[in-house]
């Protein structure tokens, strides 16, 4: 009887561990994408019902690859953990901080009154990261670039808001690292490539009235053609950015999936080991069936892990 109670307690603990692992990032213990999206959709529903506003901050650490390459992945992991703690301390208890992948984090600010509330939170986060003592050892001061989207102005669903905050972050990172910008900022994305051209000098001369109409038509056609060129150039740049990020996400997904599968495999092995009695005793038919099922699952999971490891070798992480 006592042995059965002990086995039950171990099984409950294992199930609790599996449940927590399924909702938390294994390195930082922050909510993972699944838990974050659940909270995000609840916040959107609440804001829609009450006419409220939500802000999403998409944060990317600056020069994190240099830290990994110079000091090693162990130090990089310590920096990510310290960053997670710093972000949680910088926002309200009702807000949610999630590790989105790699050195990217999502911060969900619920029940904001004005866009200035999101700007204040972004300034506080950037200042907190700059003031934090990141492990010493000659590490550079840590900075972050942040893109912000606001519900409902920038989108009414989680995917749209995440995508637009992501694009805002990527553009401010190219223009001025260590700062933040809103998706709806009119300056966002204006570069030499897509800035409007200066108007041509005006030449005054006498001409017939119908020539004025013809000139106005040509001017309008040129203006529309210029707008189309600017739009095409901007779309091409956005497509290139989206392609680069999709390739990066694919590599990170394979890495995370392989890691999670390895952890699940360890839990299955532990469960299978628990079902092998340390001393010979009569074996129950149900126990034999459960052990056989676990062993089949173990073989299947091992094969999956090998397949994903092969895929990782085919798609190495890009710098």
C-alpha cells in the first residue's frame, strides 16, 4: 500500500513537471509562446468588451551574438536569464513577459490608457537593462531595440500585433539601436531609398490653357508612378526582411523542438524505469501492457529526435 502511494506521488510530480515544462521556457522559466498567446487573446477579449487598449512590446537584445561568440553560450544563457529577471522587475505584476525565441522577448501591457504608457514602459525597460550589472567579466553594457504595436489601432488579433511590433523593432534596430518606436510612427521606415523626391524647379513661360491641362495630367502620372516605385521598393525590402526572419525562426524552431523532444524522451525513460521492479515479484498484466506501450513510445521518440537532429545539420543557424 505504501509503495503504491509512493508511486502515485512520483507520477503526480512527473505530470506536474510535464505540465509546467509545456507552458514555460526551459532556460528563463518565462511563459512560452503557448501560454503567452493564451493570455494575449484573453487580454484582447477583455479590451474589446470594455473598449480598452493593449500594448505589445517586441524586444530584441543588441549585439547578443557578439556576447555568445566572445564569451560562449554559457555566459549567453546567463545573460538571457538576467535579462528575463530584469524585464519582469521593470513591468507591472499584471503584465506578461515571454521569451519569444533566441534573444527576443515579448512584453504584454494590459489596460493602458494612452500610448504614452507604453512609451514610458519601454523607456523604463531600456534604462533598467542599461543600469543592470551583467555578470561583469568585461561584458559590454546591454542595450535593446523595441518595436511597439497598440490594440486596436495597429490590429485586432494577436498575430497581426506581433508581426507589426516585430517589423517596427527590426526597422528601429537598423536605424538606431537601443531605442523604441511605435508601428504607427510616421517616421518609421523612411530611408534614403523610399524618402520622397524633392519637387522639380518651376519654369514659368506663356502657353495655351490646354497646355496647362496636359502638363497637369503628365505631372499627376509622374507622381503616381513615383508612388508606385516607392511602394514597390518598400514591399521588396519588407519581403526580404520577412524572408530572413522566417529562416531564422525555422532554425530556432528546430533547435527548440529538438531540445523539448529530448526532455520529453528523458521523462519517458524515467517512467519506463519506474515500471521495472527492483526485486522479482508477480507481474500484473496491466503493468506489462503499460511498460510495452512506454517502450514503443520511447523507440518512436528516439527516432523523432534523430530525425530532427539530422534536420538541424541540414539547416545550420545563420549569423
